[in-house]
């Protein structure tokens, strides 16, 4: 039986200001809570047992996913009293695993959208005989990431903190947040205190002579740390660029969920999703955006690369680009908001209050 641990706790619990109630893994991406995509991809790769390691609001996961059987999985939940960090969280769920000491355990960070070839990572682990195998991805600007250089055979040579100077950028390979641990290695992580895999477990293993193997896979990869990244990820799921068996419908320019109402002359494109109970009015144009449940885009509005929170309202003729409108917020008619604007949940922006382009 293939087992996996999914890490969904820690400090970054919310996608502020989009939502104050829903933890990140439950925010819908392409129509279903983001976590569904990760669980469905794991299942498609042959995983049967998943332990969800969380440190907050576990009660929002269980009512939705239950025992996992609707996804063909056996799903268990473990909640930390205090956040234990990534390594501490892994150690904390060890007793739930059924695998033998030499068996591979998959571990996924819960805030990554990726097309990773999971069986290939398991194959790399088996054929290299490594203690831990890591998915590495190449990024254009590695300054925001810890670097993971490897030798000619793919063996990890170091874990380097975020580089501060150009000389410190020795590779463009970064930790992509998916690992295979040999089961017995998990038991060597100290129990009962916070541990970071990147800052403690991996460097300590290297120092002790363990074999850490990197697998560079330049597939789709996105860190969903910000609401803007969430918009991108949702659109890429709808477009089919980010592969997931959990997208509830055919991939394409748009996804309109049952119970949504879209005016016949409204135009949806660029991977836009319109969730259940949401409305898009006459003549509105929505591109690359997510309109969450019960939200309303009024006639003539133009919404591009934006996230419209649950129950929010975008007024008639308002133009939004790269904007996040929090749950139940109202942007009145005839506004123009641009890249980076965030409207807090339940806030109201009156009609004709902000514009950037010249007045005509
Ligand atoms: P450390 O490596 O422990 O310092 O965490 P980090 O802050 O560097 O990790 P990051 O924020 O990159 O989170 C990676 C994944 O681990 C995300 O999916 C988080 O939800 C999850 N995570 C981070 N900290 C914790 C924690 O304390 N408990 C649990 N269960 N998950 C965590």
C-alpha cells in the first residue's frame, strides 16, 4: 500500500484578505477546495492512504472529505496542539503509517499546485536507494527560495538558505515541496517539538552522510502562497495547463458550475471559473478569473486575472485587473481597480470612487 502525508498546517493559514474564515487548502480552485486536486492526483498515482497533518481548523476538512472514500482514499486527520513545523508534523503522524521500515512514504506540502510525475519520484527513490528523495524545480529567480544543488548523479550536495548575493546563487534548483522518505528516516526526526525539514532535518541528514536524491522535474509548478497565485492556479487548472483529475468538468476557456447564471452575451475566457450560485451579467467580460460561490458580476463589468470572493459583488461597468475582492465585499459601479488591489472581506467601495485612466 502506498501512503502519503499531506502538510496543511503552519502559520500561513489564510489567504488574507480574500477570506477570513476558510483556511487556504479549502479555498476553491477550479470549483473544488484546492486540497481536492492534491488528493485526487495522489490517488491517480496509486496512493491509497493519506494522513492529513494539520495544526488548525481540522474541523473544516473532515466534514468535507470524511474518510476519503469519495476520492477512493483512506483519509486520516491529525491535529497538532501547537504547530510543529514541517518536520515536526511529519514525525507527529508517524504512528498512523502502516508501511514497513524500508517502504517509501510520500510527503506533500499542501500549498503547491504541480504536475509532478509522482510515480517517477517513487522510481527515482527506489532506483537510487536514497534515504530521502526530493522533487526539485528550476525557477528563474531563485532569490526567494532555499537552493538545493546536486552532483552529476542527482545526489543532493547541500541545502542553502535564501541567497542574498549573486555569488550565492549557485543553482536555480529549489525545493518543490514533494518528498519521498524511507519510513525509518521519519522515526529519526525528534518528536514533540517544532522541526523544519529544510532548516534542520535535511541539513542534519546530509551532515550524517545520508543519501538525499534530487529529481529535477520541470513540469507545471506553482507556489500558492498569495491570492494572486491562487487566481493563476485556478485558471491554469481550468485551462488544463495544471493537470488534475478533480476539475469538475471539461477543461477549456471557462468552467461554469451548476447553479451559476451567466448572461448569454457575457464573455468568459482565460480559464475563468464561475462557481455555484454566482452570476455574471449582460455584456460582462471575465478573463482568467475566479468568481466564487454566490458572487455577482454586474452587467458591463470587465474582470481580468482577479479573484471575486464568495458572496462579493462587482458593480456595473467596473473594471478590475489583478484584484482580489474579499468574501462578501462590494465594489460599487463605475470603479477601476488595478494590479495588486485587495478589497477586504465585507468592505464596501462606493460607486465611482477610484479610477486610473483619464476621464473622458
Ligand atoms: P518549516 O519548514 O517547518 O519552517 O515550515 P515553513 O514555514 O518553511 O514551511 P512552508 O510555510 O513552506 O509550508 C510548507 C507546507 O507545510 C505548507 O503546506 C504548510 O501548510 C505546511 N506546514 C508548515 N508548517 C506546518 C506546521 O507547523 N504543521 C503542519 N501540519 N503543517 C505545516
